[in-house]
């Protein structure tokens, strides 16, 4: 049952939405192609850190993370440990990636693979990343709309429409600059307001030793937590764009170090809030534990702050996913076939089209877990292969074949597997593909010459 918001709560929400729209309008004034695409490649370390962190803290992560804390206690923190390890590994490649991006004017993740591996590898990564990001964008809309609808009493459809309209509007106006400006504001809001909420919730804290066991989850699930975090950066198209958009390689590396530090701190803060909710809220549905915690534990007038945290989390991920999907569509797919185009105009049309598509899918399929498992399986099949390609350069046939094998295995398994095991299956499929196509490339060397 939804709580009735008071005028202060509604005022806070309206002010927040207006500020986000204003930042998008301001970012879009006198926009150039380079500015719209990558903020003129002029981000400093602070801006890059804020947008890296905020783009990962979305509705899907918040809902799933709080649900995992509710079920497994602080063992869920291994996901953030994995993030830190993954970003540490990615740090060592950022300097080379930044140099190549500045030299060859990369705009997307697939630009790198078009240049370094070939046409087939470029198109494969573009299509797979686009599919994964469309699903993730839909996840943000589904999760955010359900949470906001529950907290405010709005219908699911109205909440979905409001969020989608705001996000599509400021992305169409301001492009990547709007993503950066709103991400910075939203990141500050997420950190500050989560801290405030933790203070309000602290009186409800109860220590239960078993819940603080860092290994209090099945081994298979701990492996999924850890390695999902480790692999996450390697297929993270928005992270690659932020490396491209940062002023210098030194600034890019600083932002990655800062992001690692913030992930540790924010993971601890979220786990603490989650543990408070775990000891005070009883439910059989861990997916909505965060919503129930807000309903039961936040006093009148403060609920608006909780909703702003959720709006900031949704928008900071959804806007990045929407803009990245539009960039992939125009830069990596349409742009390879059509020259002499107005890129800024095309990106705006693509942002609008993809945004409406995500809205319709979220409206038709409001089942968060179903979409999440499909997204995770596709994303991590790709990220594993990309990570391996960093450590040892692959032939194009091996790179493309292993990705396709991983996706094929996932497609076969999906009707039968509806939990985290699908991620392990996608990894196994991709690894099998790597081994299989390495052998094929050695047996039939003429295949390597054809690609």
C-alpha cells in the first residue's frame, strides 16, 4: 500500500525534475558534433569519476543489490569487490586505449574493434552491445517505474511515462554533455541523500552476527558476484566513451582510481542501509525490500528524499544507456552505410526512437527478473571475450566465433534456466567457443586469411 506524500515531498520531486531538464537544456546550447558526441573530449578527472560511478548505480543494481543483501547479508558486497578488481584491471589498458582514441578519433567501443580486428568483429560487438543496452535501458525503466509507483501511488504506466519523457527530452537536447552534467548532479544526490537516509534509518539498526558473514551465500553465487563485477568494465561501452572523452590519459587513470574508491565506499554504505532494512522489514519478495524499507522506516517529509535517490539512480543509468544505444546505432551501424549525414540530428532521432521502444517494451513486459537474466547472460558472454582479448590478442575468427558460441548456448539454455546460473552457462559457452575456434583457426589457417 503506497504512502500518501505530503506537499514537501511533491515539491522536492518537481524541483529535482526541473533541475535535470534545465541542465539538459543548458548543455545543449550551441552544441557542436564533437560536443554532442563526447563533450569535446574535455572531461576532467572529477567529471569523469562522477559520470562513471553514477552510470552504474541504477534502479536494477539498487533493487537487486538490496534484495541480495536481504537474502544473503553482507556476502552480496562481493559484487562491489569484483567491480574494484575489474576497474583495477581495466586501469592498465586505459592509457593505450586513450592514446588510440585520440589518434584515431574513436567514439564507441566498437570503433576500437573495427580498427583493431576488422569489420566482422566491429559489427558483432556493435549489435551485441546494442541488444544488451536496450535490455538494460528497459530494466531501468521497469525497476524505476515499479518503485516510484509503489511509493507515490501513481500507476505503473504514469510513472513510466514521466521518467521516460524526462530522460528522452534532456538527452535529445544536450547529448553527451547533458549525460555528464546530469550525472554529476545525480551522483552528488545519490551519495548525499543515501547518507542522509542512513542517518534516519540508524535508530533501527540491529546487529545479527550471521548476517555479517562475508561468505554467507552459496559458493556458486559468490563466484557470480565476484566475476560479474570483474568482467563488468570490459564490455561497458559507456566506460570506454568516458575514457575517450577525458582530457588526457593521466586524467582518465585518475578517474578510474577515484571510481574504484567510491565503489568501495558506496558498496559499504548500501550494505549498511540494506542490513538495517533486513532486520526491520518482513517480506517474501526481496525485489521490493527497498520500497518496503522506505515505506516503513522513513518519516513524513523525508520520503521525498528517498524518491529523489531512486529517480537519480534510475536517470543516471538510463540516460547513459539511452545515449550509448543511440551512439552505437548511428556511429557503428547506420554510419557505416550512410555518409555525409547530420550526426547530431541523427543521434537525436535515434535517442527518441530507442527511448520510445524501451518505454513500449517496459510497458508490455513489466517483469524485472526475466529481462535482467537475459541481459546479464548476453552482456557477460561478450565481456568475458573482450577481457580475454585484452590479455592475449585473438584472431578475428576466434573473437567473433567465441561471442556467437556464448550467445548460442545462452539462447538454448534460456527456456530451462531462470536464475543466476544462466550467467555461469554464458561464461562456459564463451570459453568453449574460444578453445574451439582457436583449434579451428589452426587446423584451417585459410579461415584466418578470409577474415
